[in-house]
């Protein structure tokens, strides 16, 4: 299995299409969509239509916190993330809501568990942003002993955590396009980064590919037309900050 993993698309159709095209050139056999399909960006309906197509073709899909907010927007904009929820809700149609409502919090495929946030209390959208958080995520996932690899999104960065020799988890920062051995005799948690909202000062979109036979994981960065994605935000009348974020990668 060559599994392409996409998370945190955030209504950025241009970034998602670029990542899909890049993945198709890598001979992938499966796709997994790790939530936060909407929010922030200017093309939520178009992005969800593409996701619905992929899901119909067999792609795995789970929910994210922004997907939940799009179905039932908060009554107050208490966070930056909730500030576009009402607008996103108004752009969607009944078939979009039907799809978003039925998405699970986690799924498994072979030796893989996927979640949007941590596998530990996934409904609370915990960030896997430290070795301690990765440990909690792994411990929750390993209630199923067949799981050897856990892939999550939510933090918008690409990081790999693994069980070191004689100590707890260790952190590894990958290089784009370089295969990383992830043998099954160790324990692994990877944050696969954000397709539509990179926040590390690099405008390129993020996704990853897991090869279960070779036991290798490759993190990718993909150039896309972020200027067009920013224009979509401005055309929609959304806050300027979200357009500027795509233009700076922050």
C-alpha cells in the first residue's frame, strides 16, 4: 500500500489540486483525508465537491474541528478559527452537510490509525505538538495492538515522533522528498502538515506518503498558485489576514 495523506485543506482548492496531482505521479494506491476540509479559505463548496468525489472513489475521510464548526457554527467568534465558520456554513449545500455529519473521528487501515488531532480523546482536538502529547496519542492508538503507525494533522507542521532506545519518544524533523525508514518494530506518530494553511514561513503545501511494504514515510512540499488562493479569499470578502497568511506561509 502506498497511502497519500492529506490534512487541513481549509477550502484551499488550488493547494489541494496541486497536492493530488503530485501524489498521483508517486504511484499511490490509497488516499486518506484527515479533516479540516473547510475554514479560512474562499472555496469551501468546490473543495468539498472534490473531496466527495474522492471519497466516492474509495478515499478514507475523517472529520476535523473546522468541519464540525461548518455544520453548526459557534454563536460567537471566540477564536480565530471560528471567525469564518458562519460564512462557510452559508456557502454549503445539504449534500455537503450530510457528508460532514457522518464523518468519523478516527479510522484504521491495515497497520495505520488516522485522526485529525490526537488519538487520545480525539473529540477534544488535542494538538500533537510535543513528545508528551505524542506519547498520549500512541498509548491511545495502541489499544489496538495491530496499529504501528499513527498519522494526524491539526498542527500544520510536519514532524515525526518515534520510540528511541532506552528512553521515551524522540522528535525528528523531516526533509521534504526524502524517504524516512519507519519500521514496524518501533512506534511512530507523524503530523503530516497542512495542505492549505502552511505556517512555517514556506508557502508550499504539505502532504505525506506512507509505503507500508517498504516501511517508509515521505513528507512532501508542493508549490501551488497561492496568489490565486489568496484572491479567492479576498473575492469572498473574508478577512484580509487569511489571504496574507497564504502569501507569507505564516
